[in-house]
């Protein structure tokens, strides 16, 4: 097909989405007029109530990063030196670093084949009396149905922390990601679907837990007890409040773009979408495909076409390949396969229609074993 696109290895498709203006400046101006930039008297509570309502949670606590959200949740569950936290080997560095910040030991668990869900057999092998929490991860905004191991966590009295940093609007078993465990942690970093530049938030239905997290992230409200300053600044809350209202429209466009590419895939080809359940729905932070054969060759072909997968663009690999986490290495063959076989494609709303059509054409050609022009 002929388009005006000109993408290649040196000129990749831009995978960053910058939301169009939606009244953020007016909202920020109101915060400036109020004169209280550190949360403000009104804007931060308004933003937190809007987050809780949008995702169907009882409480939301806005913080200054997704890392802060995870750290605060771990502290609330008394994760400290001498304790362990289970997490998938597919986790990126920001998911695992807060465990080290707590002085605890990360225990890496393999996933199920071609899945982001934790492997129950490997999980049971690594569960010990020192286990204090488990982190689950809907990476790339793809559902990770953990219902097969929910009973194990309940029986062991282990809380589930969902790292939903990339999963705003993802549905798992017809529920919002971040609302299935005891607590859900989100990022609103510049690359996320809900972006405030830097920021994050915690969702929970447990009011006592919410109070503990709120207390910890606000210096104990200076009323005694230990805490840190993880508050979200008022201007960033103002941005989040306006952009939250546009999240559904963004999700719809991402899904339309993903569907256009998926429709072009040939049946029985070398690529298929990362599977998920009938009651699940990705938010398409990325469209994620799995190469069923010739994984390294296919990844390189996408790279040369200007569509580098995360294994190349970000050097993504299982966590224990990172120097900081090599001491915690363990055999996780399914996670290894997922890292090398997955292809992450941008489908954000800022992509021109011609670019989406071009991505669909390139992907279909690669799936048929062709080398795109």
C-alpha cells in the first residue's frame, strides 16, 4: 500500500502519546489563584474522589509517583527487612525497586505459558512463612486473571497488591484492574494513559488501609507516627482531574486502532494477540502480539521497519537479568519466552490514520513471513 509514512530503523514510529488540551490551563490557573500549590484546599480531594468513582473503588489516595504508591502499599502491609514479597519475573524495575527500599527480599515467580498471570505451581514452591505480600502485574495494559491462585493467597493471609501502572481502564473478569486485590497502585507518569507528568495513586476498598496509606504519604499528618512526603502537588492534581474525563474517549480510540491491526492479521500466521479471557479487556497501552516461531528474526524485522518491540526499544527482559536483581535469579522459562516472543505496537490516539493503516499492513506482511518494504 502507499502512504505518506517514512518509518525505518532510524526513524521509528513515535510510541509516546501527548493528550490534546482539555482545559488543564484553566484548572491550573484556579489552583494558582487559590495560592496553595501543595495539594490545595479543594483540588486534591476532588481529584481523589473522581479517581475512586471512575474506577469503582471506595477510596483513592493521590501520590507523587507510581513508585511511591507501591512503596506506601508495601509499608502499609508491614513489609520490612526479613520479609519477602512475591512478584512476577516479567516485572520491570519500577515494580521491584520499592521492595528493596523496604529492605525486603523480592522473590521472582514464573508466569503461566503465554500469560502475565503467576504460575500457581511455582508460586507454591516459593511461598514461605516470611512472605508478606504478592504483587501482580497487568503489564502493557493486558489482563492477568489471577483467580486460579486467589484462594491460595486468602488461605495464607497474604495481601495482593496490583501494580496497575500501565492498566488504566483495563478490565479483568469484568472488573477494573487495580480493584481485584487489597490495593491497586497506578502511575500517572508522562507515558501513561492518565498523565500528570509525574504522579500516581492508590485504590482500595479497605478504609482502614486507605487511612494508613494516607497517613504514611502525608508525613503522618504531623500528628505523630512515621511518614514520608509523597503528596501530589495541586497543579498536577488539576491536570489529572481534567484528563480523567477524557480517558474513555482515549480508550475507545486505542481499541479501534488495535482492532484495525488485528483485523489485518492472517489466520494461521506467525503472529497472534497475547491471549486474555472473554470477560477481560485490554486498555491497549500497547497492542501486544506473540510470535509463534522465529521470535528473534521477527523482532528484528519489526525493528528495521520502525516498530521496535520492547525487547529492543527498552531492552526489556526478565527482572533477574538486571544487575540489581541478579542475586534473586531463578528459573522462569515462561517469563523468558514472553520477553522474547512479544511484540509491542503503538496504537495511541495521536497516530495518524495513515500510520495505523501502515502498521496494519507491515504487521500482516511480517505475520506471513514477508520482509516489508
